[in-house]
C-alpha cells in the first residue's frame, strides 16, 4: 500500500549565506496519489524530490512519510533517476534484486522475487543479459523493477524518461502509473514536460523559481489510460499553460507555441 | 544433389580446422618474428665477444652455451629451488602490498581530505628506490628473508595504492546514490559496489606492482641471502660460470613474462567494461 507524504514548511539553503533554493513548501500527498511536480530547470523540484527520498535533509521543516520524519534513504521510499545507473558487473536479474540483497534476503529468494517483476516490465528474455547490452529504455525498465522489488510505499521519479526515445517514453508514461495504481503506490514524478505530467498524474503541482515555491495546482480528473489526442487532455494542457503564464514561472518554450497553435486552430475553426 | 552434398560435407568440416590453424599462425607470427630478432642479436653479440681476444673469456654468454646450461639446470632439477625461493618472496611481498595498498587506496580515493593530506608524502615516498631502504630493512628485520619481503612491499604498495585510488575516484557518483537509495549500509556499499567497481583498476595496479617487484627482487637477493634467482646470478658470477649466469637471466625473463601474463588474464577476467 501507498503511504502519505507531507511536506511541512520546507525551506532549504545550500549554504548559510545563499538565497533559499526552496521556501515555505507545504503540501500533503495522499496514499496512492499520483503527483507531478513541474517547473523550470533549477526551480528546486529535483531538490524537493531528493528530500522525499531522504537523500537530502532540508535546513528548515521536514518531510514526513506516514507521519514519520524522513531522515535517511530507505528502500520503502524509492527513487528512480534520469540515468538508470545499473551496475555493469551484475546481470539484469542481479541488478533488479540488489535492494533485496541489501535488505538481507538470500540470493535465491531475491532472484525468485524479481522474476515476476522482470516479466512484468517486459524483460523476461533478458534476465541473464549484460546490462550494457540493453537499450536505454530496457535499462530504465530494469531500474523500475529494481525500485519495485523492495515493495516500496512511495515511488519517486526524477525525470526518469527524459533520455529515452519518444516511443519508449510514451509506453513507460502509460505503464508506470498503471503499476502504481494496481499496487496502490504513492507516486511523485518530477518533470519539465507538461504532457508527461498530465499523462501520469492525478494532480500537478507547479513550482516557481528563486526561491522555489509551489505556486499552482491542477487536479487532472481524466480517465485512464490517458490519450494525448483526447479533447480532455488538450483542455487540461491549455489550463496548465494558462496557470503557468499566470504565475510567470518562465516555463515557456515549445509548450507555449503548442498552446498558441491550438488557440490559432481553435479560432480558425 | 546427393553428390554435391557428399562433397560439401568434408569441406565444411575442414574449414574450421583450417581457420583455427590460420588464426593461430597469424596471432603468433609477429611475436615469433620479435623473438627471432632478439635471438639473432644475442647470437651476433656472442659471436663478437668470442671474436674479440680481450673478451673471449666471456664467450659462454652466447646462446648455445646458455641453452645447454639451461637444459642442465632443468634436467638436474637445480633450477627449481631458486625459483621457489624467489616466487615465495615475491608472493609474500605482493600479499602484503595488496593488504596494505587496497585499503589505503580506497580511503585515499573515497575521502577527498585523505587524498589532499597524503598526496605529497606518497609522491615523495614513491620516488625513493625500494633498494634504498635496504639498510633500514636490515636493521628492522631479524631475517634476510623478511628484509627482502619488506623491500618488495615498498615496491608494490605504491602502484596498488595509486591505481586503487584512481579507480575509486572514477566511480560514477550515481552508483553511490542509487545504492544508498536502495538502503545499502557502509559495508554493503564497499562489498557490492566499490570493490567490484574498482577490481579492474586494482588488478592493473597489481600488474604494475608485479613488474616492479620482479625487477627489484633480483638486486635485493644479491644481498645476504643464499637462495633465489638473484643469489644464483651472483653465485654463477663468482664461480665464473657465465653460461649458468646467462641461463638464470633467461629464467628470470621467462618467469617475469609468465607473471605478467597471469596478471593480464586476471585483468580480463575482472574487467566488466564492454569491449
């Protein structure tokens, strides 16, 4: 089952004299909720995610998972990174089982437990392969199986698909929320891709920069699976764009032009 | 159809054998050429020594007397005792070198402060010839054997420390982050992540160390001891048995080459990089 996450008045400075990177962050994520954190590069969204993972401790305030204060990393709140960072001296199966090995599970039992997971992520014929022979998408699937193997309550994703090709990315954007929903996991994904946020999350939190704050929120009440071409999806994207412009997060670029174009087509029709 | 089939079968069976021989020949042709050149130079040198009346007393250094002395030493079995003593010293020195070098190297590589503190002293100590420690070694150890092993340790420990530290510094920082995130303890991090990650570098350091140690061993055995290949050279010189002296030199070269080959096989074995 998933766990709740509460962000209790988090302020963070990387040094005593520096301007705060994060300021007065407060939010509560319900058990089993899928949340996307979006914002411009450098707004501190990844820093906030590292705090949820216990890889970084905020200078003020704290993260609580199921009301326990997060003080160090744990396999119960597991993070997936942009790079799969698999260990090349281990096979696919050994990589996936690593968290269980750290937890003191015997090699044989760990192997059995990751078998089904590797089937689920579509690597049933690659279990004994050298991880260096896998494609980027396959490597990220191993990392996903590795994160799920320890049966976490929270899955934290730090732009995990940004280095993948569009086809694989779309597939994983569909598969990962499905897995989380089936298992009741709480998921938090950090992304700068508006489509990814809408495709994967129940709720999108918008962050501003200098200092990093949560400045907007959008509930995505679209049915699953999410289709990028659906009218609802498009409307949700426009709404999110509007919030961005309103909060002046500077997250413009290609998404603005996409929104502008859709406005043009709408007015032309 | 059937005739063409029956003809093609032996041909396809022959092909792999031919290919294998061809491959072996190709892989050996350049080393064989090199060895032949070396032997030719040696032979020419021997010929010139023999032709010079001032030097003809040393004519036993030529290939023919050397090989016959080598055959003598091998057939009488007298070659094995010095080889055994020398290999024992080098292995003992290497074991100590690894036991000290790997933990120190991991510490220096992992903690930036340790690197800053040790860099100058280590570079200073590294440049001192291991043989320069001989007087110290003789005072500090009560047996010649221990003194020689100490010199070997002084030769092996530096390449192992530097190579290990270099390996640790090269580790992808994400590997630490992922492992911490999966709940690795300090010991698990060392055993499952750091040691396998640096194994190739450690082996490369050991390979360098073996080379230096083998070179240092022979002069170290000139002193005090009455066994080993270095002693055998000294002994042959004192008895004017130059053919035996050259044969021992040959044995030293062959064993050194063998040790290096073992190391390079181990490096390949532990290398996880995709070629």
